[in-house]
DNA sequence: GATGAATGAGTATTCATTCAT
DNA sequence: TATGAATGAATACTCATTCAT
C-alpha cells in the first residue's frame, strides 16, 4: 500500500484492479472497490480508462506482451529444437507463476471482456499458440519428436496445464516455480519422445 | 424446446440455467432470463431452488457424481494399471466433451459459488483427484511408470488439459471425442514411460 | 396527493412524471424524483415501464389519441366546412389548455425521446396535420377560403399558435379557455376569407 | 471547420455550442463535446465563459439584440401602419429562418437557463412583444385593423407561428425564407382586416 | 404449487467545475 | 492565457429475493 501509494494514478489503479479481479473475479468487483483500493475517485479512473473493461484488457495485454516476447526470444535461439522447446515450455510456467494474479484473471475472466476486445485477445493468443506449435512441428519433421499426436493437440495439452496452475499452485507449497516448470517441461518432452 | 417443454419444471429450470450459464457466465445470467427460458415464473424457481446459487451447485453436483462413479468403476476393474489409467484418463475426456456445457460452467464459474458450497465442491474434487493419483502411484511403485515427476503434479498436468477442453474443443472440429481422448491419454501414458 | 395516492401504481407514476416533466423538463427530472413523488420505489417503476423514455412516450400517446379522436369527430360532422374548421380550430385550443402540462411536455420534450419513438410520434402527428389540412383544402376548392396561402402553411400557422399556448397561457389570466379558443379560431377564419 | 478554426477562441466556442445545442439540446450536450468541437480545452472555455449556462445566455442575447434592433428600425420608419406591421411580421420570419439554429435553441432550451438569467431574457422578450403590440394597437385605434381580437392575443398568434418555424422549416424545402415570410405576414394582415 | 408486484441495495458511467501548473 | 488531472455528486437502470394471494 505504501509502495503503491507512490505510484502514478494509472498504475495504482491497475495494481488495485489486478488484485481485486484475481481475488473476486471481474463481475464481482465493483468500480467503487477499485477506486477505494487505489485511493482515488471514480472520476480519476474514468479519466485514464474508458471503462472497467479497459482495465481488464490492459491487464491481459501486459501478460500477453510479456509472454510473447519471451517465447520469441527463446524460440529464436541457436540450440537444438529439444532444448528450445524445453526452455519455452518451462519459461511460460515460470512467468505464469510469477504473475499468478494476472494469469488467474486471464483464464477466469477472459470471457467477460466485450466481444470486440475478446476477438483482439484471441488473435494475439493464436499468434502465441502458433509460434509454440511451430517448434513442435519442427521437431516432428526432424524425427526428434513423435508425430503420434497432432502438434495442435500437444500445444493444448501443455497450455491446459499452464492455465491450471492458477487453480492449484500456492507459493507456500513445497515446489519452487522453477521446479514446477522443470517437471512440467519434462512431462512434455517425455510425451514427445519417439 | 419442445423436448424440454415436456420435462418437469425443476429439470426444465436446470436445463435452461445450464445453457445460459455456459453461454454467458453465472454472474451475467439473471434469474429473470432463466425463468423466461424455462417458461415458468420466478415464484416457481424459488419454489424448487433456494437461490440462484443452488442451481449452480446442482449443475456441479451432477457432473461430479457422474465422473466419480465412472472413475471408481474403471479404477476398480481387473486389469493392468497401465490399462486402467489409460481408460480412466480417456474416459474423463469423453465425458467432459459429452457434457461440455457443464464443464464450461465448472471451470469458469466455480469461484462464483458461495464460500460454503465452494468448500463442499472442493472436497468432492479432492476425492476424485486422490483416486486418480492412487492409480499413478500404484504404477510408480510397480515400476511401470517413471517416478521422475511427483504423482500429484502428473494429475494436475492431465486435469489441466481436461479443463482446457472447454476452451478449444468444438464438436464440428476434425476429431471425435474418442479420438481426442485417445490422444490425450496417449500423451499421459508416454510421459509416464520409465 | 391524497387523490393520487389511491390510484393504481402505474397511473400514479404517470401523474407524477407528467407534473415533474412539465415543471422541470424531461432531462432535468430524475427517475428518483418521480418515484418519490409517486410514493413507490424504482423497482416498481421499472416493473411497469421499460425506461424513463417510456413514460414520456405514454404521456404523448395519451394527448395524441385524445386530440386525434376529437378532430376526427368534428371533421366528420354534417355542417359547412367553415363551421367544421372553426370548431376544429377552437377545439384543439380548448383541449390543449385543459391538458396544459401534457402540452408543455409535448412541445418542449419531444426531441428528447429516443429516435425510434420520435419517428412513431411524428407519424401520428402527421396524420393529425393531414386531417386538418384536408378541411382547409376542401374550403379552398369550394371557394369559401382563399387559396392565397398554401394549406400546409396555414396549418403550421395555426398550430404554431397552439404550441405557443403553453408558453403564455395562465389559468388565472383574464380569458377563459373557450374565449381564447374563439379568438384564435376567429383569427384563422378571418385570415382565410377570400 | 477551416473557417471556424481561424476565428478567435470565444467565437469558436460559441459557434460549436450553437451547433451542438441546436442538434442535441442543451442538457444533452456536454462541455467536453463543445471544447472538442471547438478544438480547445476545458480550461480555455472556463477562461472566457463563467459556466455552460453563460454560453446559452450569450446565444440568446445575440438573437434577441438582432431582432430587437430590426424591429425598432422597421417600426420607426415613415410609412403606413399596415406597411410597417407587414414588414415587421415578415422580417422576424426571415431573420428567424436565417438563424434557425439560434431559434431552435431559443424555443427549446430557454427553460434550461438558470432562473436568474431566465428572468432577464423574459424581460427583453417582453420589450420586443410590447413594441410589436404597439403597432397593432396603433392600427386598431386608426380603424385600419379590426379590434375583434385583443392585440396581445394577436401578437401571441403571430409569434407562435414564428417559434414553430424551427419545427418544420427546412432550407431544402420548396419555399424561400422570403416567400414563407410573405405568406405568414399575409395571413396576419388578412386576419386583421376590419 | 405457482404468481407477479414490489423492494432496496447495488451497478457502471457521466459531468460541470476547480485548480495547481 | 491555457492545460488537463481530479473531484464528488448525480444518473438511469438491474437484480436476487420476498410475499400476499
């Protein structure tokens, strides 16, 4: 609170909204609660954001941009496809856990965005999905991964487990984010062995 | 509609609520919409259900009971642990797809249940989780599955992909429910190879 | 108030809205003021009326129907065209004064109706206008009225003065509604002398 | 727009406000819309005008001063009272049509002025009304106009039709402003024939 | 069993105005 | 002169639930 209180108003609003949306869900969080938590008035919120929906969209955008950047970096590296896929699979787990509030909102409240913004988000997610799938297909073509399962399905298999993290992962649990990431990447790579 | 119109009132309400909750989400669906879709009045709804929350809880219960029964049946069969796990993993995929509206509600609206009912649901899900985990541990102890990854994490890995089905599976897509189930069970079993 | 308090809720709301819209204008009157004046809650208002706009529309409809009926009756009588026009011209003045609140709302707030409802009202007013114009044209064809001025313009001339009544007429003034009506009808008829 | 963009800021604001008030009504037009249309900021508006109300008052003042000047000029001419009344009656029609946006605002939004400013405007209109009435009374005393109708009522009769212009006159219609003016003045003069 | 009128607390959003810069 | 962030009160409308019939 004392930390956040020093931030500029828009960031303060975004931080408050993120916490509340993650805890209570988008529909259950009122604009009034957000502005109270941020220590500003409604007028200030609507000065910076066009609507409650805009806040949600901005939270999505933040996480999407972060993960897309990291995937692009990892996938573009000079290394074996196995190594790149393992790193990509593990990295998305770590960054999801590091931004667990954002992730929880992402998977729980996406369908509460306006139709128009939902379309936009879906397009960005598709780009992410396709980049990831390309890695798998590269390995399948090279024979280092089995092609027993269509690459699309493999992507959905892995991302299901990433989404699910926000349902069960607790920071106070026995496994560090990196350990969880290594395990989940390991499962994926083993499932792809020819 | 003509089918549903013949059902007894409580079932008609449940069917209408399921469709609407799946399409719009729990919070976005008003009691008025439900009773209109079911062709009854508010008084009738409150005659059979104590609250809007009760409807949601009943929808959960229906799916949970179904999947628990099927898991118990499969896990109790006389067969190798590999065969039983493969069947259990595939079965939950098929029944999830067969009840995709219920599943969508399950994963999207659970946190909108009252705290008390949420606790109850969580307890039932834990029972399901534990039964599934026991199968994996059995295989690990017998050496037919690797124990590189803790059984708990494996369960979460698989159930992540099951939850995720309601985000991407479309009946009009190229894969039948059984085909998807076989692929996902295959991935799980391959990941568990020693 | 004691009178109105006994009326059914919808009429009570309409009476309260009429008084307030006439006094303060549509935009300056809040739904809260209306329900307080009617002694009910907002929920009750929205139970009977879909929107604030609906109240306004209903007030219009009431006056329009009344005046259309009376014009049709007068114009359809067996009498000279001069006599029928004089009666019609005077009658609309009297009923406007008798419903001065409705009339004030009519001329001051029509453009605050939703576009869709405005269209509807305009169509109904056109019907009224045309019936009135037909009387004038009948007299012009028969030579009892001059055709120096197009009938359309004559109708607008007269209705201008009718609309204007709500700006200046005061019940406590020196002229009774009937006296005002006779004078205004007299002016019209004199202006139409060949 | 390019024309207006060159005007000094206060005139630009007044021009934008006039257009918007005429189109949407005073209450439906926000200060934000006005400053955006004028290409300035809120601070600038409040630098030149004390309030939104002031803009409306200034628009009134502009039209009132114009019409008062013209009436004084016409009424003071050396000519028969018939000729002066005809010219005055026609002139107010032409200047109303030439400033139809102002006129629309005048008749539609006057009651949205603050009480104090409304009083001021009413006093100025009364002066106008009285000057016009004096012409009619002059003709009645001289026997060139009938005194069958009180002069006050005759003024209201004519001004009703002037107010009404903003409801029906369209520049693209068949009659020019001068033609409409001649017709309406003709009706008035015929109605006053002894 | 079932109705539907009524409640009352809640929702997101708008807006004229102020004021430190 | 002019900015634009911020206020605070108001706005129309929604909704789960109750209850007399």
